[in-house]
């Protein structure tokens, strides 16, 4: 490439006098400073992640965690023979989680890191499918759940398992224990309990669901395992609601998935799957990779992936310990409670979840109880003008006519930031009241990622009518 003439100022360089490449692979090189500036400037249009109260994911990490991530950019976690200490840190984390979640023998059970809780959930589902088949299961397998994150719909479609989602009856917002039995049969590979529901942040009654499955086994002989999707709750309840029984203390619970990159505080790209005992992970799902002249078990859907997230997760575990996690997570719940208390002062706002650690994750969910001349999509859109990203969306299909807003409170969000948010909500409500809209926004108009998705090709109608 011919050398460009020297300019004192970056923005006077000829390469910045034309649009950035968009549709075709570029022919020419750019100086790294120029390419960096183009990408950097385009990313200014993204939202500020710490003001994004729609996401569950980590948006604040300390300087030491950033240093470890930077030092680990070239570590491929699958190369366990080349990076044996990274493999060792992964093993330690899995056993620490087995201990945290009360596995009978944490030293011998199986656990693995994943790219997130979605991959971990699918591993839990696959293990359940293989166990069902090994027990002699035949025909079309199914699993039962309430309102779930889209990863479970993907699992059903990608691995050819029927999903039986329990309809929300009456004023219910979660699957209840008395909902479960009617949807189970001899081809049910598992029931998925949601410990931190995406829509509202509420916990499902895992112990009650386990009890209902115990009763089902006693009455009909159906021994159906329980998987707990603790994507967010798995790193909260052990520290802030230790008396809530939801984990391997329940013999019915055979596997748990959780997100290290959510309330586990790790950077994006860290999830975990842990099984109650080694026997609960079928050997058919395990592969061996080279490790220090021998072999080491691996059971992931992904192969090559970065090791920095696992390294940083281990750093979080040893830096904070039980005491540090408890202090930090309790502080997050206090911030959520401060937001909930502030929202009660607005006329027409009704809280669904107020951030109570015994009832759900550190989030606040609310709805309108009357028609003030605007809807929650209008409010969400108005808050965007100040940089706040707070999702408004309908409840699951059986209550799809109801719209809610949900704010997820994460590490790094403070009381002062809540006060700023409440002031902007008050300002937005006043502006919407003073300048009534002719036509309110719809979900399609307002946008906003709600951690759900719609398949391009609808699923075939459930022949069982369940």
C-alpha cells in the first residue's frame, strides 16, 4: 500500500474522508489508528451498558479482573494440555459451585464451564434425555416448564424434544407445584424449574415442585427428574436467602445451570452446569482431551473458546468468598429495594416484584393499574432520551394482554443512580401527562430486548394438547 502523507491530525487523513466499509470486503489496508477510530466512533451509538437495566449480564468489573482478561486473550480453554492451570481453575470453580449448591459429594460430581447459562441449560437437558433413553424411554420425549427464557425453546427445537409450557392460570405469574403433574407422562425427561424468571424476576417454588414430583412417583410410578434453571438466582440465594431450599438439598434436583456472567460477577461468556452426582451425567456425553500426558473429561457443546472468563470467575471466588459475595449481593438487593420504594410513590404503578431476596432476584417489576394517557412502552421510550434502557413487554402468552416493566439491578448500580433514575421517571411521567399522545407506542414501535425471541418457522401444534 502506498504510504500516506503525514498529517498532524488523525481526522485529516484521507481514509476518514470516505464512508467505512459496509457491504463488501475492503480492498485496501487502513492504518490501525484510523481503523480503531472508525470502530470506536461507531460504537458511540451503543447504549451505556451500566444504564441498561434490561440486561442481566455483568456491566462492571474491577481493574484486576480486566488485567486477567487481557492476560488471557490467547488462552483456548479446550487446550487443556497446553494450558493445564486454566483447566485446573475450571475444575476448582466447578467443585466450589457443587459445594455452594450442596451436592452430596462436591469432590466427585461433574461440572463444567460454558459460554453462558443457555449452553449449560442445553447440557442439562441433553443429560436428562440420555438418562431417559437409558431407562428404556421410547417415543417422543418431552419436558415440562413454566414461562422460560428462549434457550429452552431452542433446546426443544434443536434436540427434537417437545416443550410443554404450563399455562398461567388466574393471577399466577410462575409455574406452581399443582400445575406440574397434569403435564407429565412416561415420556417426560425432566421438569425445568425457573429460579429467577426472565419476565418478572420471581423464583418458582422449587421445593414445592420437587414435592409434587415425589407425589407423582408415589401415585403413578413416574420418576421424573428436576432441572433448575438458576441463571440468575444461583449466585444470589446461597448468600442472601440461604433458607430457601432450591438446590441439591432436594434429591429430585439432578442438575443446575447458572450464569457466571450475570450475578456470578464474571465478564460476559461464563456459564456453569453442575450435576448432583457423577452418575447423573451420562457417560455418552463425555469426551476425553489430552491433559498432562493423560486425558481429561470434557462435555461442552462448544470446543475452542476463551479461557479468560473462567480465570476471572476463579478470581472472583477467591477474592470475595462467601462473606464477600454475601455483602455484595445484599448491597445489590438494598439498591433494588430503594428503587421499589421510590416507585410506590407514583400513582398507578403496581409492584409485581419488589426485589425481596426470598421471592426473586435483585430486580424490580411493575405494571400500570389504570390508564393515565400513556402506556409503559411510551414511558420506556421516554426514558431512552436520558440513556436509560428499561424493557417494557407483555407477559407470557396466557397473560399476553398485560404489559410490565422490569429493571434488573446489578453490581455497580448505586443508590445515587436510583435517585437519578427516579427523577427521570418522574420527569417522563409529567411530560407524558402534560403532552398527551394521540397514539401510544406498541411493542414493535418501542423495541427493547426482552431476552425472548420468535422462531421464523412456528412450531408444529402439540398433538397432545398440553
